[in-house]
């Protein structure tokens, strides 16, 4: 009996030792669970951020990529050739070149352009110039520009090849058109654009029209 009474106090001692151990284990489990929660949360945020970056990059290089506006001379004609005396050119004779130029905007945002300048050349000499007011080409739309160029005959009278060209009935001329503007996409992507169009053509004095027209386009971003 005496030995049994001495062994009884050992049970509470063992109980008192196990309580702190359980609490420590519980706190450790909570800490591990909390760390795992934050790791998952940070992983989700990182994944969403990467997806957003990929989506933005895809849009920038596909839908939101700034494409070159297309400028094209659709037609051109000369008025006043019926009043031109080939054998004796009067510098006061009025000749007018009327050109139909189109500006196509293939972008998803509008293309705002400034004044357009067109020059007409004969044998490297500027014989006429026209300016058209600025405007705006809406997204994926085409704007038509009507250019009127008054030809200054007095500037070509001293050209050495003029006589031979008049006898052949064909005058080789060239034109240069420059349009500068800006493409702005959702106020984030902004690009300055300069479109240049160089054309060569022949003026047929007999038919009073323009033939053999060839144009080259150059775009600077």
C-alpha cells in the first residue's frame, strides 16, 4: 500500500508536462498553415500578374501594334491642256493638276494627320505645289483627299529637254506627297508617323491625260 501511495503523484506530473507540448505543437501547426496560406496567396498573385503581362504583350504585338498608314494616288488629271500651244508656250496659260489621294488607316485607333504637302516636278524643277488641311482618319477607315496643283509653266521654259518632250507628245513628271501625323492607342501607345509617296507619271499632251503612273511609299515611325 505504501508503494502505491508514493506512485500516485507521478500521474499529475506527466499530465503537466504534456500540456505545454500540445500547445507548442498546435502553435507550430498554425504557423505552418499560415505560411502555406501566404505562399499560396503570393503564388496566385504572381500567376495573375504573369498572365496579365502576357495578355498585354500579346495585345501590344497584335491588336494594338501600330501599323503603317497607306497613302495612295488613285487618279490624276490635267485641266487646261486644250489651251496650251505647244509650238509657242505662253507662260500665263493656266494648267491645273487634280489628284485624288487616299489615306488608309489600318490601326484600331484614329490617325490624326497635319497639313499635307504635294509637289509636282518636271526634270527636277518644282512646277507646282499644293497643301491640304489636316484631319483625322478613323480606325480602319480610308480618307480621300482632293489635291489641286496649279502648274507654273514659266518655270519649265528653260528646261533643255522641254522641246524634245513636247515633240514626242509626252511630258515625264513626278510628284512627292508627305503626310505627318500621330497614332494614339488608349492614351498609352503613341507613335508619330510620317508617310511619303513618290510617284512618276507621263502627261500625254494629245489625250490630255496622265499615263504610266508608278508610286513608291515610305513610312517612318
